[in-house]
C-alpha cells in the first residue's frame, strides 16, 4: 500500500479536521506516493523503535513527533535526532492526537478498559451516572491502568457519577457534571479550584491513561491489507519508593 492510501483511510476512521487548532496531527514525515511495508502502532516514537523496525515502516503514533515550533534541526537533540534516523531508513510517520482522543481513545478507556457506561460524550469528556465507592474506584484504577499511587482532591467515600478525559484534561473540569473527574497532569491551581467546587479529582497519569492508543485503533487498522504491529513506548517517569 502507499502512504497516501493509508492516510486517506485513517482520515475516514478519525478525521484529521477534528483536531484542535493548537495540535499537529497528520502526516509528519514521508510522502504520500511512497510504498509502506508495514505499520507500527504506538503511543510515541522512540529512537529504539526506529532502529528496530525495517525500512519502509510507517509509524502511526498518538503524540506528534513535531509539535512545537521547529526552527532548526540539531541532530544531537530531540526531535531532530529521530527525524534524521527515520529519513535514513525511508520510514514515515503519521500522528493521530486530539482527533483520535475524540473518536476512539477516551471512549475506549472509559468503556472498554474501566467498564463505565457512557451517557454523555462531549468532545474529550465522557460522563456516567454510575455509582461507585472510593475503594472500588481505586482498585479499578490500580488493576486496569497499573497505577500504584493516586493524587486525589476532595476524596469522597461514595461517588455518585464519574467523568473522564485521558491525558491532560483538568482545564475541562467546569464541564464535569458528576462527583468525580478522572484525568492526568493535574496542576496545583486546578486542584485548588476543584477543592473550592467540591469536585473530586483523581490524577490517573498521562501515560497511564493514554497507553491504550494502539489497542483503541487496532481493530480499524487490522482491516487494511498490510501487516500491523502493536507496540508501545515506555513511561518516561519512574516511581521511586523511599
């Protein structure tokens, strides 16, 4: 298959026009005429992945490799070092970020991974009236997301309704109509705000909540007549227990 054929299919599955204005989803490395030998699905792209996979590989990732303003290519630094590696191996990259958050990832994590019934979905946020105890929620997050520790604001014994946004979603807390909001990368001032609004916030981590990107897209990509490899990058953070 050509890169252009795969790009067009992905655009049907999760339209790139749905991405936020600040995002940079879409084709980042490669040209649509080039032949693709296999697809690798992953949350992020790493130098080790580029070395591991053969020439002609297309990486479909969640987080854009080229995100902020790129003014120079210093091959000793990220992301230019990975860009150079990929060009040398004739590899290509498509990022599916906020568009796939809206069409696949958040719904997959909320319903398939955590098992909540989605009653309301508004862009990034999903909400359910399902009731759950604090201890049952913590056990669920530990078992399904691999979380060992939780940062929590306004802890409640009985939770009457829950909402979720994967990644960094605390800026959307005003949309939450439930007792508890699950999201990652919660900042100090957002915690203060939630405290004043009596909203329970649980930080479920950025990597931990988005690690299911490949699983969320796997069924759609497997429909293509090309080899699809499911892999994942590792969490850059390491938990230290003293």
